[in-house]
């Protein structure tokens, strides 16, 4: 390895002779007055700067931003529940805002919150429609979603579940297939090519696909948790908390939709 010319022993000695350490020089040389032993001890005893003081992201930052995002989801859900005709608008807005937020180099809190609200409209509209056919299904889906989230978080914190390069490759391949199938199925439902409101995702096939999607969403949660932990441990800027909040919101919305669909299929087969 090549030596750094600035830090060779000869230069270091000359620097010691011409530039005394800060705090020990004389005022004639432009340096401050010598520090007393008490001042040095106070500096030594002072607590280290926290992540908040240095402008670094913390878990509290991510939690707070996620709660704000979910509050917007709830507000949108109230609107969608009462005006189910906004479903298609919410879907289009959610897709556009989701893509914009995913590809932005710097997170935009207003755009992330706009996405959260639009997705809330979608959840509210879907929940309102299904609630008409299956009373109580919305609260069942909320409880189930929170239970899956809590279970995955507990397993992650205990170290029993982690991602791996191989599993992540399988995840992205499976996601691609799932998205293509979902687009085809959405088109069939939109143009009335099927009698079921779920299109091809009905019956036992729909149940199997739903469980598969919940497994994918659960793995996505683990990926979100790892990204957040990595950001905190590496001292990322506070603005990164919004990226963590966006990722968690996307996954939780997806998880809720899959779960409420599974419950609807199960209750429809009674």
C-alpha cells in the first residue's frame, strides 16, 4: 500500500514543532488559552451526542413517521368507506404515487402522505363493499393484519427470521409472477369477463393464491425491518425515516387487502 505523504514521520514531527495542539498554544500564536484540568475533566465526563442531536435517523423517527402515514391511511379509509365510487380513482392514484415515491432519489413526505391517503381510500372502499356482504369482515381483517405484523416483528426481533440473497431472488421472481397474474385478473374483473367479484381469485385457487401473497407480504415486512435497522445502525440522515414509513405502509396495505380477500372467500364458502 502506498504511504500517505502527509502523514509520514518527518512531516508529523515538523507539525508538532510548528503547530501546537489546540488549547495549549499561546494567544500570540493565535491559539486559545490553555484548558484547566477541571475543563478537561468536564469534557471527558460529558455524555456522547445522541443520534437525534447529530441529525441521524432513530427508530423513534421511523415509528413516528409510520404512525403519521397510517393516520392518513385511516383518514382516506373513512372517505372510501362512505364513497365507494372513489375506488378506481384511489387505485390509479395509488399506482402513480407508489411508482413516483419508489423511484425518487430523495423521499418526499407530501408525496408519501398523498400515497397513504389514496391507499386508504382504496382500503375503505373495498372494506365498505365487502362489509355489505359479510358484516364484521373489516374488523376481522384489521385484527388479522395487526396479528401478522406483530408476529413477524417478534420473530425478527428474536433473530429467528432473516432475509437471504437466495430467498430475496426467489421473492422478486415470485412477485413478478404475482403482479402479472393480478393485472390479468384485474382486467377480467374490470371488463366483466368473470361472474365473481374476485375474478380468477375465487374458490380454493383464490385461497391458495391469497395465502401465497400473505407469505410474500410477510417476507417483505422482514425486508422493511432490515432496511430500517440498517439505516439506524449506519447513521443515515433523519429524512430516511420517511423511506422506512413508506415501505411499511406499502406492505401493510398489501397485507390487509390479501387478508380481507381470504376472509371473504372463506365466509363465502360457508
